[in-house]
C-alpha cells in the first residue's frame, strides 16, 4: 500500500459540564460531543523518516515536529505494532487550529486509523480509541463521530440518538486559546466566586431535544461551563456571541475551550443569514457553515487507476 487518506470531522460540545479537578490534574467532565461537517484530511505514506507537512487552515501555527499530536499517534501505534514509524504525514486542515473544535485530536484519530490501515495492523476500533485516549481526551470521540456523551475526562463515550440534521455557523477568531489556560481560568473564577463545584451531569432537556430533532429546544439547552473562562481571557467573544444571537441564532455558545463560537440556526438559509451578520459585525475573523451530526474517521477510497 502506498498511501492511506482518512477524513475526520471537527466537534462542538453541545454541553460541557466541568466538575472538580482530579488527582491526575484533569477535570471530571460530562461532555455532549457533536461531530460537524468541517473536516481535516490526513494522508500517511511510507517515507525515510517521520515528517509532517500541512496545508489549509492555520498553516504556520501548527508544530511540524514530534510535539504534533499526529506524530505522537504514529509513534504510539508503531511501538504497539512493532513497526518502523518512518512515514510522511500530510494534513489538509479545514478545522480551526487551537479553536476549541478538537483539530489536533482529530488529526491524531485520523493518523491512528491511517497508519493501522497502511501497516495492516487490523487493530480493533475500540483499541485504537483506547490508544487515542492516551494522546488526548477528545481523540476517541473524533474517531467515533455522531453525537455522544463523554464522561471521565471526556474519553468514555456513549452514543446519543438524534433525529435529523442540525445547522451550525462557526465564528472563527484570530489566534487560538490554550486549553489548559482556559481550564485554569475556570478554576480561578470558581475559587474567586467561592461557590461549590457542581457534580457534572447531562442536561435532560438537551438529550430530549436531540432525540426529538427539535432545533429551538436544542438551542435553548446549549451550555458550556468553560464559556465564562474563555470570555474572561478573550472579552471580545461576548460581542461575537451577541452578534450571532441578534441575527436570529436559536442558541450560541463558545465551542469547547474556544475561541471559536458556535451558533445553531433553524435551517440552511437561516445559517447563511447568521453567518453574513457575523461577518458584517466585525466581531470575528471569518465564518463557516456546517451541519451535524456527521460520522467520525473515514478511510477515503483509493481512486482506481485511469
Ligand atoms: O486531553 P487533552 O490533551 O485534550 O487536554 C488538554 C488540557 O486540557 C489538559 O492538559 C488539561 O489542562 C485540560 N483538561 C482538563 N480536564 C479534562 C480535559 C482537559 O483539565 N477533562
């Protein structure tokens, strides 16, 4: 086999309930992950040594050395399978970099599947997800896709049934936010307020809205415990959220640890109106329209020789 390409979607957290800090430094979470139609594409091919190239969204902001999560995925699986990790990884990025949409985790999930296919490892998907969890809390969901509740540090997954297609607008910001910094700010704000840290739990209204395919109810039930922390570090995000809400979004929230903001729209036409209003408001760098849920990692079929 000469090369394998895998596509992988971005995620938005429809709910991100953040609990107490655990002894390992991670926070106990309940996360309702939802995969949306912004994709990265990862191609791996045998090479003399492990190298990475990149095109698309955020080129220049992504490390091309061994600190890249995709490179770490190659090394982890190679070690497991007794393979030489000498591959070239090419990443076509459509997911915002450091945007709270699991772009790095998506690349790690895609790389694990691509290398396993290239090396004919036949590793069970469940095992690939378990390996993925060693690389990052969001990696198993990037592989699974759809809509799912994540517990623990977000890596233990249970699929959530949903009906129909939800329409989203994403407002992309200039520059990223550091995930550890946003969690740290969340802890700081909570300590300052002196309120007890709540036990994270899924919102019943949210799960019911997904099951019913009820977009207005879903919009009303969106929530993110990291939102105040992201806004505290990047106050302009409040203006972005207000602009999308004023344009008729059914719901608005910061995606994960931000700074990308997510807006739920009633349908595709409404999404276009929200996107245009956000761009005209000058409160974001650009927008993307997407829909969810979509499947997780997918091996792209090789075109037959001409
Ligand atoms: O697992 P991942 O590499 O995505 O996590 C990045 C950082 O986000 C962690 O180092 C930690 O600071 C924070 N985090 C956390 N609790 C979680 C998930 C992530 O504190 N459940």
